[in-house]
């Protein structure tokens, strides 16, 4: 049960933070397209990316100015870290921590350290520029390193689950590295949200594959079957597609809320660069009618 929860809990947290980043990222993107009161002469607000976002839903200016997200990540990683130490400690034959628990603590420490750096940056401690993005890359790097060497003496299906998880983490590393060089790129932050969401949903999937909560043979996976590996890979592909769909839906919901309160400057028919890259269907039909 403890190991099952050990996969479900981080999965839920990854899902929550991925959606939180995506919602705030979309809000900032739409604000960057706004012209107040339709003033075309006024330049739109410049889009600004971030590794952490303020909680505007809280009441009171003082509460909204607190680094709530970073504090939550510190608390979550600290609690998880403590649970791993308590459940993995054994005094026989000598005091030690179980290998799997020790691996988990190493994975957690990168995110714990990165969250503290975010707090220091929030309170204007003079640290190097873009250090929060660098710490994000380091956190995913540590997680990926430990995940790759977390596969010894596991069944075929268990190892394949963790290999796919390691692949997702490597993609998160690439996105985080991109943010180090271009922190205000909307698509890099979308990539961070996407792969964090995929980590979350795949953690939850892994919990039910490795430790099923049913005796129904239709929901039990053969741990040493090549067919199970093939089906699990297909399942991972559906996770990728499904999570992309979720982020698109969230984007559209945020767009609807933003467009009802502000006037967005989104007009692809006047965007020369966009017209060069993509031929609008309406324009194509007009050309055919002229012919």
C-alpha cells in the first residue's frame, strides 16, 4: 500500500502543478495581447515567463505577495522526504535506509533545493540571473539520473514503465534547458507543463499496473510479457495525446474567460508572418471563387 501511495501522491502533485503553470502561463500570454479599451496605439504588455506564480486567488495583498507555490513545494517534498526515511529505515543488520527509499530521497532533493532558491529570488537575494530555470534543469536531471538506475532486478513490465517515465523526465530536462536560455518563451513553458502533466498521469498509471487494486484478470498485467510491454507503450502514447488535449481545453477555457473581460488583439488576417506560415482556409476559398 505504501509503495502504491508513493506513486499516486507524486502523480497527483505533478498534475496539479502542471495545470497551475499552464493556467498562469496562458493568462500571461493573453494579457500580452490586450489593448486597453481598444487603444491600438498602446503597445501590448510584454509576455513574461516564470518558474513560479503568485496566488492571486488569495484575499489580501500581503497573502498574494507570498511565494505560496514555492512554500507548498518545500512542504510537499519535506513531508515526502520524511515518509521515505521513516518507512525505509531499518536497524538490522545495521542502521540503514532501504535502497529504493534512498533513491526517492535523492529524486526529491533537487526539487526541494530548487524551491528554496525560488524563495530566495522572491525576496530579492542577489543570486545569478535565471538561477530558478537552472535549478529546474538540475532537479529534473537528478530525477532522471536516479530513474535510469532505478531499474535493477525489476520485472520486464516494471522496468519498461520506469524507462518511459525516464524518457518523459529527459524531455522535461530539454525543456528546462531551453528555459535557461529563453525564459520568456511561451512554448517552452507549455512544454514544461505538458511533460510534468505526463509525469503525473504516468505515475498514477504505474501505480495501478504494478500494484493493481483488483483481482479481475482483465485488469492484471503479465509482468514478463512482451505483449504487456507493447500495450503499455500504446497506453503511454494515449497519455501523450490525452494530456495534449487537456492542455488545449484549458487554453480555450482561459481564452474564453479572458476574452469576456478584455479585448484581445488576436487577428491572424492582419499578421503577415502568420499568413506566410499558414494559408487560411477562408483565403483559399476566396481565391478559388475568384478563379
